[in-house]
C-alpha cells in the first residue's frame, strides 16, 4: 500500500520557488538534489541544463546524452513504477505535460510528490525551458550557455535554409496505414525551419493517419520517410506505383532514419539540420527549376 510521500530532509539551502513550462509556480523546501524525470525529452533537457548528476531515475528511451543511459529506469513514458518513485524519495519529479500518463501524474500529485511540468511545443520553446530548468536546479550559468547555443543554432538554420520558395512535404512516420504528423507536431516546426511546409499542417492531431487519396490530392513535392533504421527505402518503394505524384515524378523520395529528429531535447536540432540538408539536396538536384 502506498503511503503519502515524505520528502527528503531539509537541506541547508533555503526554500526555492520556480515557474515550470506551463506557468505553474512550484515551491520546494530546497534546491532539488534528487530529481526523477519520466520523459526522455525532459531527461535530455535536464542534462543540457546542468542537472544531469541530480537525475536519480528516468524512463526507457532516455538515451541522450550518453550519460543519461546510465540512469536507472523506472518504466517508460506510458507507465512508471509508482512504488519505486516513492521509495527513491525524490525532491521533485519532472513530468511531460500532455505526454506522461495522466492517471499516474495525478497519483503522484495525490501522494504529495512535487511535480515540475515540462512542455515544449516548438523548437523556439527550448531556450526558455532550459533557463527554467536551470532555475529549478540552480545551474543557471550552464543552462544559459545551453540556451544561447540553441538560439544561435536556430538562427543559423533559419538563415541557411529557411528562405526562398517552400517545398511541400509529406512526412511519413509509418507505412501501413500511412501515418504522418499534424501542424502542432515539432517535426512540422523542423520543416518550417528547413524552408518547407508539411502538406498536412492543417490537421490538429499530433500523429494522424491519412489515406492514399488524401496524399494524392495534396500532391507533395517531396515525401520523406521518417522511419526506423533499415526500413525507409521499403516504405518509399511503395510510392513508386503512383506516378502522378510530384514526389515520384521528380524522384524526390527521401529516406530519413535519423532518430534524433523525434527527440524533444537539444539533439533534435541535429536531426533538424540533417533534415534541412536532405531537403536542400532535393531542392538543388531533383526539382525542376522555374
């Protein structure tokens, strides 16, 4: 039977109040020394903000940066071991707002465990989120350096790839049925930074299924198979039978198996840059010039 949570003994430091990514104010007895993260993106962001050594547990797929792979696992983004969380007596648990298991988040809250809600909707949200995590962990100089680096990289990518005529792109994230990403997904933001437009950016769902007729009607100039390693070309070969599609006519079928694009931390910028380079290659070599 789970008992009400009792936090770690008061440290020498004074109480601290921070604001999380959702605007909620959180007061802790002291600067947290024991942090649990139940989202891979939040784990990567904590490490980037200088709080990596304080992360005592996390979830599966928290594999960036390399140091995060050594942190003990207590479940995955869908379900965590609540009893282990209580036993570890964290100062704070960082949850993924809108992504972590809502029932378990509510259970943690009922147990009195302090929760910090992490939320990033667009790439431009990363720098302020890093700064807030720096305030949480009192690692502001490290977090500020990381935030400035992200801002610099975003500006450079926008300048390098974000100008000129926008390519229309289908981002295919599964093949049968066809799944893509909607307008609110971070990958759509990556496309914008690359000077491209998601042909399904009007859809509200994060990861909607779409039928073949809808793809043909929207007729993307490029199809990018954002696929698990080793299968992207198989997905793309299935499009060859639809010769009326602009992407097929122009041989603009792009395999993309860089898993960094699906992360929600600074390494997503590496994936975004790789996507920009791939699309730039298509723009320069495969599409007809006006």
